């Protein structure tokens, strides 16, 4: 077990899979000679060459479609879209081609591609470089969506995604690439479906994914120390499919739920988790579930406004106190 | 092509024409649902190109006017018709429909319904061929209007810089749905747009199969020999509307009649008769036999095939 950074974990998964299988390639803007905006492909160009580490033109729809077409022949492309905000330009190919081809061909053709992209609010990147869009991806049948909250998950989920015969979208976060965490020394494959209990508790469940898992963990610590409230934190690393059984199990234990996301509320992860709670275990609830989410605005540039627009651990704490009638 | 080849191709073209006309009838009878885009008038394009290529070996991808391209690659017409009927025996198991014919065993990589969508997929297939080191090529058949999509430009650029073995065939039938090319497109000669990406390109008559074949041979040889992508523009015309919901109010009957004077099947038929390789009675017999085959085998198979099971609704979503 070694402590490495998130970007190093992503890089290690690339490297191991590319060394193992000559059909694994990676492609994207500035990933080769320049080494990748977030260093996730650093050194791969020198090691595997320009045929397998492809610096693409700034043509998101084009190169995403090209990767998908290559995957029809058994190539395993890892397609990096530098910012998830640019993925809008590639969604036609991701959704209409990759996600649907297996179904509309009656199972003849699959698109075993991995799409990796970083989203989220970083440091005053403004409206067109700060969006979170996981809610868009998780609504598409035929596409798996995972979102690693730690270096271990970043490594293990990418390894599994590359081996998967389904197209997988991996949602990363621009602020998390330098996060440190333990990753097993031995090869490790993280399951693409399910959820994880990141902290066990009894009074309330805090559902998070990716960066919001860390707000939930910090909030759980504060709730424990300052308010004597025992919060369970569930990491929904798979956003499609969502782990219905895992959601039900935790709510049946704590009878209260808070869902934290950096995304805006409408048609979001929180909405979906609450709908699942209603369908699976409504009568287990002792209080109405609460969503913690960003303001419904294009992300502002001004730093104070930016911080006001997105939630953090304090918002999770406040939501729990409100839910328990203590605020 | 030898005279024997041409006679075989004439039979195939008659099948392609009659198959599509029979689809029209089945659509009117509501046996076929959804959107239906028919190919009559353009037969020399697909046939001329594929006679220069290797059907079933080379990869072919196209848009939603896709029945004939699949059949030319080797797909059983029965499986195509059953697909149009939405049956479990259809080539896409009734999940695709007219716009999504697939037959991977014959390397027909599908019909896609987003105009221009297949461009990057075709280039990706070519990338796959390049990586695996095979002698196949990737052939992308699309219409003129697809060239106004952004991915056309993105794909041509990538195909050139990476020297991909892909042949783009532009079947220029003069209309993008119901809008004439000259009203939607600044550059009327489509091959010139490919030239701007330094891609070898040519334009020729798409109604005379000998002319198409001649040009396609140059194009296919270029791509297969590793010289990179090629763009071939074929000037053609679709007799029917864009789809079945189209009453053709955007063009004149005189224009249609003028194009029908250069019907691809008649051109080939007359040439074979002039060469003494065919006579009029023989041709009538070919048409007659084709109709019997379509009715007694193709339609019968589609009619009698089972529907998919509702219990299998969610099959094929994920692997």
C-alpha cells in the first residue's frame, strides 16, 4: 500500500493497461507531448508512441466519435475530454453512437470505450469551465457512469472501465488531482456498480459522490464532535446504475437522508436518490430527505460569489441539523 | 468489370430497386413503421463503389438510407425486411428498424440516423484497421448535406493528419431533406471541400455504373495502398422523397423526369443489350424473377417471423 496522488493513480491505471494490451490507446487534447493538463498521461507518449498516445485536434465531437469507431474493432480507447464543459460537443457521439449501438444493433456491436473528464468548480474558472454534468450522463441508457472519490477508486475504477465491454464515463474533479490516498501495490479492480460505506453511523445517512464525499466525511466529524450525532457516509461512486439496494440498506438503518452534490438541484443526483428512497423505503423515513446542492446559476467568476454558489461541509452540517429539528 | 460481372450487378440492382419499391408498398400497408428512406435512383453509387472494393471484407458504414448498402455487403435481404417489420429475425433483432440496419458478420457497421454521425466512426474504424495491420479499408457512404455538419470537417482533418485508410463516398443527390444544395451550401462541388484538407478527391457521374466503378477503383486502390483517405463525390438523384413523409414540393416534376432519363438500371441494361450480352426478354424475366423472390421469400419470411419477446425489452442495453 503506497500513498500516491489522484493523478498518479489515474496514470498508473493507464500505464498498466497499456503495457498489458497493445489495443489500449489513449487520446485527447494535449495528453501526449504536453503530458496532459492534469498529468494523468504524463510520460505515456514517450513510452508508447504517437500511435497509441494520440494528441488530438480541438475537435471533441470528432475525436470522441473516432475513438468510438475504433472501439467497434476491439480497440480500447481511453478518451480524455479536458473539461467536462467541452463534453457537450462530444455528447452526440457518446450518447447517440456509443451508448445506443449495442441496443440498436441487437447486441452485435459494442463500444468498449472509456471517457474521462474533469468537471467542477476550481479556482474562478467562470461559467463555461466550472460546470458539473454528471446528471446529464447518468440519464442515458447504455452508458455506465462512475465518479471516483479517492486515488484508490480513481485507479481501480479506470482499470475496470478499460476492461468493461460497455462504454464508461468517468467523472473526475479538477480540484482532486493532487489529493493523496493509499492505493494497493497489487493490481486492483474496483467494481463498476454499487456503493461504499465511507463511514458508519446510526442517526442519518449522508449520500455523496466524488468531491462531496469529502464534505460529508468532514461534516460527519463535526456532527460527531460538536453535536453528538452519528452520521453514516455512503459513497455513490457509481451514478449509473445507482445502487438501489445500498441506498435502501443505509436509509433503513438511519431513517434519515441528506444528499450532497456540487451540481445544481434540478433533475440531479439528489432528485434521483430521493426518488429511489421513495420507491424503496419511504415508510422507513423519520423525516423528509434534504438536498445540499449549488445555486441554480451559471457559475460566477467573482470569488465570493463563486463560494456562495457552491455548497461545502458546513452546508451538509446545517442540512442535518435542520433535518433533526436542531437548527 | 467483365460482361458477366455487369450482368450479375444488373440483377443485384434490380433486386435493390424492387426491394425498395416493395418497402414503399409495405409502408403504405403499415407493415413498416417509423421513418423510411428509400434508395431508387442512386443504385449505381453503392454498386459501383462496392464492385471496386471487397464486400464483406472492407468495413462499410452509412446513414439512414441503408438497406441497399447492407444487402450489397452480403446481408440477407430477408433479414433486412424482417428488421423493417420489427421482427426478432431482423438483422438488428427488431431493435433497430430501417435507419439502424447492422450486420457485423458482413462488416456492415451500421446505419445511423444523425446526419454526419458516421464520419468520425468511419475514421475510427480506419484507425482500428491501421492498428491491427489488416488490408481492409473503411468506406463511409453519406449524402451531400452531411458535409455541413461540424464533424465532417473535424473528421477530414484527422483522417488526413493520421493518414487513415478511409474512403468517403459522397452520394450527392442534390437535396438535404427538402432543401436544395445550392440554397444550403456555399461550395456546391463537395469534392473541393475535401481538397481543402489536402485529401485526394474526385467528382463523377453517379448514374453510370461504369463511370462510378472506374473512379471508385482509383479511390479504393489509393486508400488500400496506404496513401491515406480519399473523397469521391458521385452526382446522383433520389427518385422518392427524403423519407416517406415528403411530398417533394421543393422540386419540379420536370427535374425529376430529366434525371429519370439517366436511370442507372436502364443505362446498364441498354449497354448490356448493345453489347449483345442481354436481350429485352431476358431483362423482363430478371424483373419477374426478382419480384417472385421478394414476394415468396423475403416478404414471406418477414411476415411469418416472430415478434421480439417483451420480456427481452432490456436485453442489449449493457454487456
